[in-house]
C-alpha cells in the first residue's frame, strides 16, 4: 500500500524503464524528465541485460511515468524502502 510506514521508514516509488544498450538511450530518457523539471534523486542501471533496466527514484513518480510512457518507454513502478 503506497505511503504506509514500514518500521521507521517510508516507502518510495521506484520508476523503472527498459532502454536499449546504445549510446544516447539513457540520455533520451533523462532529458525528457529534465525538460519536465522532474528531478532524479537516485538512479541504478543493470547492463547485464538488453534492454538495460534502469531504476530511478524521482521527485514526482506519477508525472515521470506519464512522460516516459508518452514517449514510448516501457515503464513499471514498485514501492521500495
């Protein structure tokens, strides 16, 4: 359940996208977020797969999902601690 405390920590929404392992793919996604003034607080990429899985904590996950989906990214979300 979003926003429910777990112990002493509050979960946050992680936004994950799949990007091709090509030059400029990550830039395309992050520049879309920058244009919409959505700040990335944390980012992690797993390059062992193609497409690469990029996991982000952003300051407005709902807007980030909409922006990325409108630009044809495959997006998923997950509550993390």
